[in-house]
C-alpha cells in the first residue's frame, strides 16, 4: 500500500478510505501509514485520492493563464488592492523572505481564499473577504474552475483530518471528530505559483526559501515534469527531494497542527530550488489554515492554547515584507 525508506518520503494510497465498501483492516493500515509519515517526516505523497487527472491538469492550466498575463494586469489585482486584511491577489517575485540570511523568494503567486462578499460583517478582517479576479480572463476558463478546485481540495483535506484524528495516541482519548471544527468556515488560502527559470543559482536565494507552513494541513499539486521541492530530514541532516509523481499530491503538516498535537505530527522544513535553463515550474498548494476564531488547546493535555487566526497572521507579518504590513 505504501513505501517507506530514509531516502524518500512515503507514498500512501488512501483509496480504502474513499471506497464504498472498505475493510476495517485496510482502513487501519492507511491510518498507520499516515501516522508514521506525519510523525517521522511531516510529509507524504498521496495517491488514491479520487481527484481526476483532468481536474489536476485544468488547475495547472489556470496557473499558466494567470502568469502569462502582462505585468500591468497582474498588478491590478495585487495584494495591496484586496479589502482590508483579507490578503488576496497577486504577489510579485521578491516579496517573501522566510529567514535572515536568505534573499527574497523568486516565486510569484496568486492567492485565492474562501469567497466572502464585500458587504459581509467580517469582510476585511484577517484572511476574510472577496477574491480579486483578473478582468481579462473569462470566468469559465479561470474563476469557475479555480473555485471548483478549491472546493475539491477542502473535501479532500476534511478526509485527511479524519485519518489524522484516528492516528493520534490512544492515551489522549481524542474523539474521531477532534479536528472537524478546524475545517468549519476555514481560512483556506490556495496559491497559484510560478517559478521562473534562472541562468544561475545563488546560494542564498531560492524559488521558496527554507520554511515551514503556518497552518494545519497543506495539499500540493506539482506540475508534471518539474522538480525542485526538498524536505529537511533531521536524523540524517539532509534535504530529501520530493519528485513529481503522476496523479499524486504532496501532503504536509503545518505549524498549527504541530502545536495542536504537541509536536506529535511534525511541521517539516522544506524549500523549492530555483529551476535552471528554460524550464518553468508551476504548482498549486492549498493550505487549510483553519477556523480563525478557534482556540486550539494542546491535545496531549499540557494546556498550551493557540488562537488560530492570530498565529497565522503573525507568521505572515514576519515573512511578507511590505505586503505583511497590511495585516498589522
């Protein structure tokens, strides 16, 4: 069902959990594989998820359509034009710096969240508000498939939360729905990403610099035929490449999940190497940052409390430079 070794993150087939008539034994095996992956690596490759190859190809094409727009059109929907602190829209290259000593990421990004009307009571609060859409791309080839894909990712990550809940230590006595509230009216930013190729690589600059994700669970689709994603593996102090696998998603735990589970599920460092030559890289990560108003209390009983929205907001302020100041 899955493969494990120290040279590669595991690949896990969760089809028993999407089957109409699975055996309990097969479900238990999936839970154990996911538990092992998330406590050991913080990452795994996911297959058997039920998302069609056509759906995956369509969202990659949406990313290409957006980033092929003229710079002037992309800048019309830049983050600073989003409502209040909703943090939606275009992020040019050179925006995000993950840690001191690194140059700004070379990636460019277009951020889409849950669609919240401008006149809604919470509109303009952190990560809440209407999305920004480029005027020159018809809804049927951009907005509609993008929002449909976002909905598909939310359903997939809800299934993953069920599996993760079952993998928690039995001594904690957590109910099987322990993570369900986290996905109720959640902050779920999805990014269309473009990594332009470079003639040379700089030691201190990456497509996306060494970082951990901020939220609960991340679901990444990588464009076929590309490379660059690497995960840090502490036991060997090495970077493990995460190759693109046909139809697969890359799943990883974020800082919020690590906090909530008292370090049981690992939020692992990762980075994306800048592509060389003439090969562009596109990818689409979906981040379940969670119910922003929720107070998460460590599940091990230690009592540590974290307000989801404040945790995410502070992490963005720390890494997003001028764009992050909009969230203060």
